C-alpha cells in the first residue's frame, strides 16, 4: 500500500463529518430556523430510528449484500409487539415476541444467502413481499393504540434536555462499535466484504458468517421497531416501510459505508443518519412540498452512490501509488 498523501486519506475518512458541518453552516445561512437548538434537538430525535436501521444495513452492506426486507420488517415487528400488548401481555413478553420474530427472519435470509447462495437482492426482495403480506394479516385490527408508560418514556422522555431516544441510540451505537471493532464477528464481517476468497483461505466460515450478519441486522430491525412504537402511540401496518429503509441505506452510504463491501464505520452511519434527518428538516423549513421530499432523497442517494464509486476508485489509485 502506498503511504503517500496521508492528508487525502484522512480527508476521505472524515468526509461524512465534513459534509455534516458544511450542511449545518449552509442551511444556517439560508434560514436560521434550521439550526436553532430546538430544531437541532428535533433533528437528532428524528435521526434515531434511521441510525438504528442504518446500523443493520451497514452490517449487511459490509459483506457486499443488502437487506430490502428491513423496512417492512419494522412494521411487521411493530404490529406483532403491539398486538401482544393489546392482548394484555406484559411488555417484556411482547418485546421477546418481536425479537424472536426478527431473529427468525434474519435466520431465513441468512440461510438462503449464506448456505444456498441465492443473491441477497433476490432473497430479501422475496422476504420483503412475504413480510408485507404477513404484516397485513397480523394487523387485522388495522390500528392499535398503545398505553405503555415505559415505552412512552423511551420515545418522548428527556434527561437534561436531551431526548431519551438519543441517549439510548448513543449507547447502542457504542455497543455496535465495540462489536465491529473488537470481536471476531466484526473482523470477519470486514474480511469477507474486502476479499471473500482471501477470507475463506484464512479460515473464515463464509456461510455461517453471512448468516450471522443477517441475524445481527434483524436485531437492529427489532430495536428500530421498539423505538418506533415508543415514539407514536398509534401503530399501523404502514409504520416504517420503504421510506425508512431508503433513509437507512442513504445514512449508511452517506456515512462512508461502501456498497461494494469491506468499508464503513458505526460513527459514519450515525453521522449519515443525522445528515438525512437534517436534510429532511431543512426541506420542510424551506417550504418544499412534502410529496417532493422523497424526490430529493432519491437524488441524494444517487449522488451518494456516485460519490462512493468515485471514492473507491480514488482509494484504489492511492493504494497502487498512481497519484503522484
């Protein structure tokens, strides 16, 4: 590896943070309402479910895969847990039911991708359709109203002016950082994303590792669902869905996670989630029609993918010493 241009490598690593700072400054100049303390606090709170689901997307993207079922799985998990609470089950049992449901979905995706070698896009597209149908079947009541003080405290409570949801996601992000940085699971996930053949030669069990990545991603989907039902007392089959999935993938890619696998950080995903939330909030403040916000988000995702490809080529040129 060529060790020249350390400043350029550092700039590439810090690109998500630099982009966030640039956007805050630019939006503040356009309209100061975007960067008021209350507005920024709201941005952080709105970023929390995107960050959690983005961390699940990040784990799968590191292997070069993708999980298209995560968005509708949030809705499915939400209605499962809400249904159990509505039936009179204690909160712990309802959460256990949601976790078990997502773990089974992760196992299914992981088995098909890891052991049967079905392309991740095909697998998760199929499970997305199946889970969407299952959500409508489970949510026969249509709308469920929750009255759990514990969930409400998580979703809308504050400590010293900081939303509890932000503190909770911060703790989860620290745990995710430790998982990816210091455990065999994290090291193996990065390895198979960087070079599957080399990882296999080094003794990494590819099928089992891919299965584990989808199970871990499903756990983040469960956590996202818990956060979603804690924020709103009314649970419907439309909770989460494709818009949340697109935001999560955008957060991961904007945060520096490569769609080609092998590169990304937990901190980058969190910063990417804040960027997505900041953009959404700014567009609303600027008076952009709500129906056009998804158009802007789609354009941002396309630009992020183009930037990801460009950064990948630049890093390759740096490693090969082709930049003088």
